[in-house]
């Protein structure tokens, strides 16, 4: 199962992604392990949403929320370090400044 999941990149359309999720759900539901069966039922319940996350769009790009997670992490760090800001406008300007001019890693 793990090996098939690692080689998933070959299936990039939505229909192939749904077929792959159905295959994984069927295999997991047929398992002897209770936890794996639960995962299989979850895959079956959320198969369209999972397939949307795995499939590529028309430009052959997969969607990711990495950029939003990065900005969210920066904002949390700013909130932790800016415990003394009493003026929201100053806090907002500082946040925008740091997010706009952050150095890439």
C-alpha cells in the first residue's frame, strides 16, 4: 500500500485520483486491523475531497496551502514576540512589513 502511494505521481487526473482513492479504501477496509479499516472508511467518505487534493489542475500543477501555512506561522511568531503592541494599526503594519520582506530559505 505504501509503495503504491509513493508512486502515485503517475496518476494526475481527477478520475485517476478517484480510482486510486477507491482502490486504497477497498484495500484498507478489507484489512484485519481495526484502525486501517477506519482509515479505509474515512477515505471512502471523503474520496472526492482527497482526490481534489491529489489531482493536478489544467496547468498541470497541484494545489497546496504551503504559502498560507507559512504566512500563518509568521503571524503567530509576530503575535508571540509583539506582546506589547496596544495599537492594532502598528501591529498590522509590522506584520505586513515582515511578511512582505521576509528572506527566502
